[in-house]
């Protein structure tokens, strides 16, 4: 217990040192990337923001990337950085891109390095490698199919059927891919239900599916 308290204190002190601090970040993205990064700053107690400059001018609506951090004691860890407006009606960013990263990944003496592997603009055009593109398209199609299954359950059996569908364990994808988007969406819908009601969940599902239909051009 004493060791745990000391460890927690060290983490808190390390994070607090980042308050009101801007630290340099190494950009390891390919030279062809339309986005370049140069710094990380704090947003709040938990989130920091890596600032990326959009040199293209079109709005960025999705990206995939990773943050790699090396600490002074030689340890390294990676934080995945997925973001997608596919199910949202929010606009993308035409100027600076604020990539959210957990502050606990950073402390004094760390060496943060960021790498983008995929970008999509609001006109549907894509930059990035084929593997990252395939991953983004899988996540979009997977979460859309999941939302449609929830809508179908609600149409057949109302609130009870929707609640049962929300509580069902998620099946593994046929090709054993991690269903990141579906896991996140299931959690978000459960929170909406717990703070509101099932009708609010149904409304959110309809809103998400409408956005997916509107952004069908992004499925490439």
C-alpha cells in the first residue's frame, strides 16, 4: 500500500510539472504528410494536445497515428491516436489540428515522438498507407453495422429489445480485428441511457446513421 501511494504521488508530481508547459515533440510522419507537429500543451488535468499544422487547407475529418514516448530510464510506450468524424456532424479542422493525448504519458525528461499514418479530408481524398486506410474503413463499416443492428432491435421490440441489444457481449469480428469503434460506441450509448433514457439512445443512433449516410463518400 505504501509503495502504491508513493507511485501515485510520483505520477501526480510528474503530471503537475507539465501544467502551463509547452514541450517540443519530434514529428516522425512521412515527408509527404500534409500535417506537421512541433509541440504539446496541456488542455486540462488529464488531456494534453499535440499541435499539428494543416498545410493543405482542406478540412481534416479523420486521422490515425501514434505517440511514442521514451523516458529517461529507458522505457518506451506507445499511445494510439485514432480520430474520426464519420458518425459526427461536426466540421473538420482547416488550420491547426489539435490531437488529444493523455497527459500521464508525458513528464519531465520524456522524449515524445508522433507519427501520422492516415488522413482524410472532407472531400473524401486520402493520404496515408494502405494498411492504415484499411483499418479506418473496417472500423467505420463495423460500427455502422452495429448501429444498424441496434436500430433494428428497437424497431422490432422497442426499449426492452434495445436495452438487451446494448447489454449483449460483442462478438469477435470474422478476421479477429479489434472492434475499437464498436467498443467505444457501445460504451457511449450506455452512458447516454444511464443519464437519460432509451429514447435518447435511439435518437443518437438515428443521428449517427444519418451522418454515416451523409459521409458515404468517405468510405474508400
